[in-house]
């Protein structure tokens, strides 16, 4: 061990000629008069050696973690299947006439259950009463879905919605059809008139109330069942009076391309841009109208999933024309069969489904989305891997700290 007096020693070379001197057994050469201060050389302490070992182990651990994460995360992400929808967004679930497979169709109870099951939109088909009120009813007559025959005689030989006032229609009860019943396990409707025919305004009120309750906007998807300028005006005026804007979750649909074009022109004149969709019984029928033509006044097309011409190529063509594609009706009650059907069309890129069983549609949609988006743990692993790579590369690229002269001489 060097004494304090030996802490710094000075060597002077008086000549300007090249010189050579030795320090700690090593030769150094130079020129001119130099004074070289040399710190004594210390042997590394045990604590210092342990510190170096720990740093080496930590660096190796970071490198291994970075390598593992950077290799594993991309592989997991590559396994995800991208969504083939028009804009890459998750496909939407439209509650077809409510929860038609479980409760009476076009009722506040059916719509509410659909919201609780996770549907994105509720769909009221609209008819006009004798006194000009929009009500939610699919058929032009009241016979199939209500008890009208037990309360009223026919008018003009039928039970047309247009022949009855709202007050008369409000006395009717909507009957379950198909697999539906008058109740659903664990569900109690909030409306006292859960199974009577609602007005369009009452459907909107329900959507707004459920939006406030759940914190998730409940979209509405009305259909103009009649090619009628009066109906067009009432649909638009009702939406606008309720404060809906072009940014809200609203679609207006019709089987009449002329009606959709008329609504487009009217709402444009009013400064609105609600999404519009042209319906047809088949994809071939829409091709007959012309997808590019439809794109001039509508945002999407809807067709029967059993109609002619609906293929993956058709959906691609509609997307190429800038149109959304919504299919109807997904009516399989068996969960396994339903899942296969949903996944087929979701994988084709269908943007929305009209479903009688909102819960089954939501489950299938969520499965597709989960497969398309890496799990949070995978994203975290990827981020950790990238961070590790950055840290490790910085460690590798950083300059070594300056060493005391004595240590440098001992190197």
C-alpha cells in the first residue's frame, strides 16, 4: 500500500528529445519537457468487485428480457386477425326489432333488453297512424303481432295501422312470435307499458334514458317503412327536435332508394348529415342500382344474408365504393350455429348485423375483436421489450466513464 507521501509522484524529463520512462512497470514515450502526475495503483476491493458483478448480471438480465419480449410480442401480434370492415372499426350489433327472439318485437321491453345485452343500436320500423303519429311497427297491418282482432272489427277489410288512431293503437298488446315469450329470466322492464306499441318518440326517450343510465350511447336505427314524403319529414323533424346531430349514433334506412335519396337532399338542405342506408332483398339487387350511384346519397347498403349475390367479393366491392355493409336477419337461436354464421360474415368484413338475439351477436362480435386486437398483456410485453432494447443499446453505446490515471495505467 503506498504511503500518503507517495500519493502523487512527479517525473521530469529535461530534454526535448524523445523520452522513455517507466511507471508501474509500463513504458511511456513522449517528447519535450513533461511533468506526469501518477496516482498510485490500488488493487480492487471486494465491495468493488461485487458491484461490478451485480452490474454485469443486471445488464445480462435486461438483455435477455429485451430479447425475449421483442421476439414474443411481434409473434403474438402477428397471430391477430385484422378486421376487414370498411374503416377497420368493430362491426356493430343492431337489435332487430328489439330482442325479437326473446320478447315481443318492437316493444320498449324488447329494446331495453337488447341494450342490456350490449346491442349498439335499437331498430324501430316506423308506420304512420291515422292521426299522423310515427309508431314502431314492422307490418303495415296490426294482425300478426297484436290482439287487435279481439278488440276491433276490421276497417276496409283489414287492420291497417293507417286506419287506427294512436289512442286506439295504445289499447293493443303486442304478442310474442316465434321463439319469443312474455318474459326473460332476470329481466324486469322499466316501462309500465313494456309490451304495448310505442311511438317513435317513446323509443327515443328509452334510448336517451338508457344512455344516461349505462354511460354508453344507445344508437337508433329507424326504418321508413313507407315511401312517403310525409314520413320522411316526420322522421327528420323528430330527430332534430330531440337534439340529434350528425355526430350521434343514428342511421336511417329504407327499401326505397328514392326515399333515401330524398332524405339525403332534405337533411343536406337543413344542414344535417345522418347516416343513410339503402336496403334490398339481395346483394344482386343493390348491384342493379349501382354501388357507385348509391354512394352519391347513402353511407351504406343492407341486404338479406340469404339473398342472391352476397359473397365476400360483394362486400369488398361495396367497401371499394365507400359503402358500409349491414346484413339481415341473423335469427339462429342455437349459440353454436349462430356463432359460426356470425364469424363467417364478420371475417368477410361485414360492418353490422341485424340480430334477433343481441346477446349471441355481441358475443361473436367481441370474439372477433379480441382476435383482432392483442391482449393488454401482449402490448405491455411489447412495450417492455422495446424499452429493454433501448436501455440495453444505450448501455452498450454509452462511453465508459473516465478512469483515474492509476487505474488507466493498470489496464
